[in-house]
C-alpha cells in the first residue's frame, strides 16, 4: 500500500488516507482510494493483450463524460494532465468514485473468448 500511496502522491498530488481492494473489475487491480479530498477509484491493467485498448479507450470515456453522461466515472488526470500513467508494468487510471461493486468473476479464458 505504501508503494501505491507514493505513486498517487507523486503522479496525482493526492494525500492518501486509505487504500483497499475494490470489489469490481475483471482484470488487473482495482482499488478504492480515500484522499484528503474524497474518494476515487484506481484501475491498473497489467494484461499486455489489453493495455493498448484500455489506453485508447480513455479519450472516448473523457468525451462521453464531458458530454454529460453521468453514469460513467470521470477520469482524474495526472499532475501533468495525462489520462493514464505507468505503475510497475501496468497502465494506471484514476477515476472519480462511483459507489458499487461488481461481484461476477470471469476467468481470463472467458474474457479471451470475447476478443
């Protein structure tokens, strides 16, 4: 958790109060983050097969949220104004927090069948 806190402090300027695993997402790591300014959601994708598509989808997500679609969480940009950053060997994206969880569990094999 200390490594994630340092990463978020350096890259996003957050003062992290608490980080815990989020109950959502199909791949990579998902974290609920409590900062001095509220909650956010961190998604880290390590899957080489998926990272580029994940990165390329971020401008679309940004466009949709800027167009007023409220059920998609807004992307929180890095201090440098980027939509994503690198953490370890993954693509890390911070989103505004939307409460909820996704409790379905899919294996990587099941996900690959959709590509």
